[in-house]
């Protein structure tokens, strides 16, 4: 029912920054909570950050929060992920996801985007 489309990925040198975008096809209960996950080659898909319709946000850890900022523009049905001081270990496919609650987003998102590749060179 809900389609999520990510954009903004690319090749960036270490220390640089970029901003990812995720646009939802429409506004629904399934997009109450939206967020970002990432998956590096050969590794598990990890949660990065989430945000509710009302703007409550949370991150995987304090270290993540120091370099990653999640935000959303409800008028545009779009969620953003700003990343600074990029490191080679940030290289991964970044996926947008949504769910009806924080718990759903964290444990089993209802919808996923196709992903956008972020590659950080050393």
C-alpha cells in the first residue's frame, strides 16, 4: 500500500557529508514511525535512527547520534538522514522503513524502500 523511495546516496570521501531522502507515496497510519536501517556487505541489517509523525526521534547509540541526524517533513511525506564526518565503515546500503509505531519500526517494519548505496572512500 505504501511505497518508499530513497535517494541521495553516492560516493563520498572520508570526512565528507551527505543527506539521504525517503519519500512516501502517501500519508497513512503505516508511516507514523519512519526510519533508516543500513546493511554492509556480509553483515546484518542494522537500525540507525527513527522518528515519529510528531518529531520524536531516537538513535541506535550516542555515537550514532553524534554524526547522524534524522528529520521529517510531513507536508512532503519525506524523511531525511543527514550524515557528517563519514567513515569507511559507514559504507552500506541504506534503507528507509515505516511502521505504525516505534515498536513496529524497530522490530518488524511494514514497508521498506529499495535502498540507496552509500560508499565512503578512505
